[in-house]
C-alpha cells in the first residue's frame, strides 16, 4: 500500500501519466504504485509505460519483460529507441565512453525519446483549450546516490513544459529502501528480471559505466561476448571504459574470480544433482528455515530423486536451471507476501550458497532432501525464499556450482 504524502500528486488532475520503465526492479515497484493509485482514481486509461530500448547492450529479455509488466496492469505500452544510433554507435562516434559527469547516454538514449513520446501523447489528446497536464513518473530512489537524494519527489519540468503542455516529474518511490522495493514486487506477483537471481543488483545496460565493481565483474562473467565487444571498442577508440577500471581489467577480474572460486571448490565446477519438479517440505516454510528442497519425478510418494551421490560437506552455489514450466498451485508465504511466479525455460535461478547437506525421507530413510547450510550461521532463509517461489513446481536441473 502506498502511503499518500504531500508529494503524492492527484493523478486525476493529469491528462497523461507516463511511466518510464527500464524493466528493472525500481521501475517495476514504481509501476505497481502508479497503477494502483491510477486505478483508485479511475484514470488507469491515462497511464502509458515507456521503455527506451538499448538494444543488445541491455540484459536480454528486458523489453519483453517491460511489456509483460505493462500488460499485467492493462495499460498502454510503448517502446522507443534513439533513432540516430544506439549506445555503442554513440561511443564510437564520440570516441569516449559516457561517465558520471558526461552522462550523454541517459540524456540521448532515454530522456530524448521520453520527450518525443510526451509530444505524441499530448498531440493525441487533440485541442483541450488549455495546456495538457503531463505527469512524468520515474523510479529514482534517494539512497542510490547523492544526486538522487537531492532531487525533489515532485517538481515542475520547465524544460519539457511549453505553451501546449505542463510537465511535472514525480518520483513515487524516492524515499524507498531496496527492501521495500523487493517487498512490493513480491506482493505484486509480477515477474522480475532473472539477472537479479544471477547476482546483479541493477538492470538496464549489462555493463553500465556507473555500476559497482562487483556488478561489472558479475556482468562480464554472465555476458563474456558483450564484455569482449566493449574491450575491442575500448582499444579502437583509445579511451578507457572508466578512469578506475578498463574493460580489459574487468574481464581479467571476472576470469580471476571464477578461477579462485573453482580452485576453492572441492569438486568439479558443476555437479548435477538431479532433475525433477522442485518442491520443499512444508516445515521449511513453517519454521522459516527454507533449508532443503526435493525433486519429484512422478505422481507416487516414492517418485523422488535421491541425493546419495550429492557432495555432502562441499561448498557451492545451488542453481536451478528451468527445463519446463507450469503454473504453481502453492499458496505462497502469506506472512511475507511471497507468491509463486512462473519462470522462463532456460532461466538459471540461484537458490543459495553454503555447504551441502542432505536429509532422509522419514519413511524410506533415503536422502531425498538436499540443501545448503549458509556460512553466516543464520537460522532462517538458508535458501533464498524469493528464488524458491520462482521455481516451485517447475521442472529443473539442480546443479551445485562453484560459489
Ligand atoms: S545504464 Fe548506465 S551506461 Fe546504460 S544508459 Fe544508463 S547510465 Fe548509461
């Protein structure tokens, strides 16, 4: 539930409500807030979601996801891209990568197309005998940076306003924490991008000039071809991706961190544990431990994968690779607002990291449940409940990978 504050605008006072969506978590939570309030005000039909597509430099599936999210709320979806060329064309032409102080990527790839669609949406209104009122919504949060902290949650955009339109910018989740964002997404039950389950903290460009070092290294591991393309361009233009880190530094760090974790693993880099429909014992939810799962292979009570060969005592990351999907009938974890969501075939979902253990079936004594004990000694959420509810009842290949 969004708390109305002095900075919450009256949505019914606007002719156009534009939601800028990158497809990422903040956009997603913001979309839920805006659509909930617009529905309540009876103006849901005035909402348009705009996704400024960045081409192959953004995470695969982002445009499709942004569309799916808009369709979930029954609102109009529009996709635009910079007609004069995408990001790497710009970098090539300018001979420089964007940076925090020269962030031409955002102004050209996102703000420019947003201005154009505002013009289009206002034109569609016809003659109103007054300037059209436009609410331009963005998912910026204060805790992301000092520059964002200084922004007002509701402000007049004089540069975008004209005699034909008055444009206000609204940041509906400006004061939210990351936890609040995820809570809202879980409550909504709307799918989010799988890159988050693969260790990324932000979306948009996979290799963003403003990303954290950890995100860049992880992205280079997940998208090595793209990282290599960036490194080639870096050499061609003779300008480092970032002052503090070149793309070739990032690729080297990505390879080194894979090598370190592989060296530390006591078993092969990937150990397949079995295939089947993923469930977990009821007590895991009741106790909040969420520590073990099992894989069903058929309708009978004995149709379970047994984990007799699992490398008990080894450390690693438990990953479910989705092979086949179906809706889950699980009621979810109501106290936490967690509900099952249906993943995509091929999605790789990290369930957790820690030390492998198995537990026996009470009737047969066979080890049909497998789990990980986390390193930090916590009692709850040994595996990630959000990831578990993404896999529930899905046919997966369960793998132990080097952490
Ligand atoms: S995600 Fe990063 S690199 Fe991509 S457009 Fe935004 S600021 Fe620029």
